[in-house]
């Protein structure tokens, strides 16, 4: 498979490095400056909503908010141009993967994508995940920069598999809901070598790239195009249901429907774990996370934060439901909290639940 980064011209490489540098300094220099200015006001806000009017008056705020949106747009422009220039070769890679190989891909050409999904360009990515064969290549490339190059080898996803997902030597089926271009699905093959591993997603371009890469790596994964709340899999057939960065991309009723589907799919004793984002309890940091979602065209962050996901899991018959912080840098699951971090970071967290025996 072609890795587009091996083919960048010097100009393209310079632009990628510039955007990456901008994003890093926004996170580790501009954000701490804004946080220090906020602390100096002596404000005693208890909620993100109370923080916002104070934050909006701070000297660094116009710079912080403008840079946040602008570097995101620059990122997609850079990734998009680099990918589209190589359209023929990249589509050739997708076309070369057989439908049935070591794994498989099953696309549903009649699937109607929900309006809540197609109505806006998520992450400000032009055309979102679904509109073009190359959407997934653009997303994959852009995501490396969004994660500040710290997840190029899918470290966050591997940490999730290693520190959060249960050992299940007897597992026969694992499902990854909202698998995207497959970086969350691949670590599941090593974690559950005897099990059938299935990745489900709404978007065909992501599934096609996921499948082509899995075939290239010799990983037996079945990719299926379906709505995460209607996977079509048999009830009680799964040992583990997972998803990463997917719940915050749906409105509240769709989140609840996916959790219900996960509960339906689990065997007794099976476990569900979603690697997500959650409010940290620090009102200033949380205000910037909520605004990041707004400026990044991620309207359903607010839905996830406002949905009682624990009650939804319990109502679906699951037990031991909890949210735990997650440190994506090296530690993984951190039940004791996010720790003290000066830089802006995504508030990674895991929603876990179990189906009673
Ligand atoms: C941010 S991406 C994350 C992809 C992957 N899990 C990862 O960690 O890289 C979210 C993915 O969820 C998919 N998605 C969103 N809502 C979905 C739903 N209701 N059912 C299935 N897939 C969904 C999107 O198409 C997209 O590929």
C-alpha cells in the first residue's frame, strides 16, 4: 500500500511541518497563556458556561480561537491537495484489494446515510468521511497531524486494546463500531487471535481503505457497511463490543441506539468499551473543549456530554457501567484522573459496561 507521506514533495512536506508546528504551539504555548490569563482574573466559575464570557474578554482569546479554526482548515487543504494529486495511484490501491481475501468487505449500496451524518463537514474536512473514494485517505493523513504525530503508529488505539479491553482467550467474535479506516480494528486481531474481528461503519471510503490495508498486512478482518445501531449481527454473539471516537459524532438518540445495539450483541459476561472524550471537571479546560468542538464542526460533542450514557447502558441491561479517564501518551486507562497537564489535550475517557451472566 502507498503511504502518501513517503511521496511528498519538499514543498508539501514543508507545509505539513508548518501546520503541525502551528498546532503544537497552539496547544502547548497559546493555550497555557490563555489559561494563565484566566487564572489572573480570579474568576470563580463553576461551569464551562460561566467560564465562557470571562474567557472571551482575555487578550489571548482572539488569537487562540482564530488559530484553532485556521490551522484546522490549513490542515485539510494540505492533506486534501496532497491526496487528490495522487488520485489515480491511491484509487488503484483500493481497487486492487479483492472483496474476499484474508478478510472481507461487504458494502451496502442501498444504505441511506442519516441526515445528521451528511448535513455538515465533520472536523471541517471538506466532504466529510463519506463523499469521495479519497475521503478516507484525506482523513487518515489529516488525523496524524491532529494527533500531533503521536498516533502515527496507532499508539492510542493499541494502548486502548492493551490497558482497557479484557483478556478473553475463548472469544469468538469482537465488533468495532465506527471503525473508520481501521486503525481501531487492527489491534483487535492481535488481542483476540482466535476470534472473528468485525469492523462496522457508515462510510464506504473508510471501509475500503481499512480493508485494503488489512489485506496488505494479512489481517483477517471483516468490514461491513452498516449503521452502528443496526449491525445485522446475531444477538448474544459477541464477546467484546468496542468503538473509538465514534459516540461523540452522533446526536443523543443515535448514541443511545448504538449503546442498545452493543448490549444486544453481547454474550452474557461480554464487555463493551468505547474510547471517547468526556468533560474533565475543570470548568476552564472543559469550556475550551466544548468550544473546540464548535470550531471543529463537531456539534454532537455537546450531545455526548449531555446524554446520561450510564443510565442508557443500565436501561439496556448492562452492569458495572463507568467512565474512566484515559492518558493517550503512554499510560492508557487512568481511573484516578487526567492528572495535571499544562497543554490543551483531548479529554480521552472510556465508557465501560458488562452484560451480566
Ligand atoms: C472519528 S472517526 C473514528 C474512526 C476510528 N474508530 C478511529 O478511531 O480512527 C468516526 C467514525 O465513525 C463513523 N460513524 C459515525 N456514526 C456512526 C454510526 N452511527 N454507525 C456507524 N459508524 C458511524 C464515521 O463514519 C467515522 O468513520
